[in-house]
């Protein structure tokens, strides 16, 4: 029989002995990232994808500066990919120096080249984490929206009332916290009527990348289209959706859940997440 996996052994295995075991940390934040870097589109077409640099890096840097330790996890336990379309100054107030600082920060994170797998995280136990953060980019549509392991993780934080934050396309991962997430997403992709069952976020106020913003993204793909629109998927599942105008920062907070609409919501989402985390610690 294998010895039980512990947070300490996982931290050491992932090269986190410095950051994750810091004695002055306010606690650990679990960061859920996609394992995938190619997204399927309609008619068999594909598009490179990954996490958006600012959607991951800006809140992550704010969390570490606020005293929290990050533990990175993906479904496969591999290195997450950055969406190269996001590595432009536009997402950093037009400042290339800010972009490079965030790029360097992300590259320096413990575990960025070899994350824990979701199963490792679950096996080690989730009680020690203070909250969970899900960055965006289109990649979460591939392996976080229909993932029972993601669902198990989210149910833990939901039941514990601990902060759960997701930005842009990251909130699509919330769909995993229902009885049959794989069937739900399969129905969406096939254009069939989808019905969420026992979704823990049914009735929550939330936001996600809006349909007008998604239509603009599709216009950059030539004649390719997404398999489904995330905003429609969340609304159909039972989310009470709320949106600002295109590209305007917008964050919704409902109980433990914090959601941001688009890449430009990164600073605001980080502020709201840290506020809830600090309130929890008081």
C-alpha cells in the first residue's frame, strides 16, 4: 500500500518547499488551470489556447503580495500553457514593462512547470486551503467545465463557505459542480437542449465573458466558431447573469463566489478576492 499523500510531500515533490511552506504565509490558495493548449471549434477546426497572462498573473501577484501562498493544479498535473494572444501590452494598461514583470512573475512561480494533478490535490485534502482561484483564457472550456474532479473541489469550497474566484472564461469551470457535467457540456457542444442537475451555484449572481465579447473574439478566427457560448451555458444552468458593456471591468460577488467578466476585470477581481480572504481570517 502506498503511504498517504500529504500536503508537505506534495509541496516538496512539486518544488514548493520555499513558497508553500513559508511560515509567514496567511495560507494557501489553490489555483486551478487547464492542462490543454488546443481548443476544438465547430466543423473540426482548432485554435491554440491556454490561460490569459494577465488573468492569471495579475491576481496571482496580488495574492502573493497580500501574503498568500499559491498552489497550482491542472487536471493532468502538467505545465499550463499561456495563450500567446494574451501576451500583449493591451492587457496591461498598454505598458510593456508591466507585461514583462507579470510574465517574469508567472515564470518564477513554484510548480509552474510541473503542477500538481487535481487527483493529487483531492487525495491530499482540501481543508488547509483558504480559497480557490480559476484564471481565464478559453482553455477551461476544454477540461474544467466538464470535470468531476473540479466539481468535487468546488463543492468543498462551497460547503465550507470559502472564497471561490474565477475570471473571464474561468467561471465556466463552475459547471462541473453538478451531477452530470460531462453530459451537460456534451449537450451544449452538440446543440442539444442542456439541463443542469443539482448545480450548487443555481441562482447565484455571476458573470462571465459576455456574448458580444465572444462574438468579437470569433471575428478574429476567420470563419470559425465556438462550439457553444459560455454566457448561454451559464444562464441555462441557472446562473443569474449580469454584464457590463464590452471590455469594461465588472465583478460580481454572491456569498463565497467572485466572478469577473473579462480580462480587464483582473485588478478588481483580485481586490474582491483578497478582501473576502482577509475577512475570513479575522
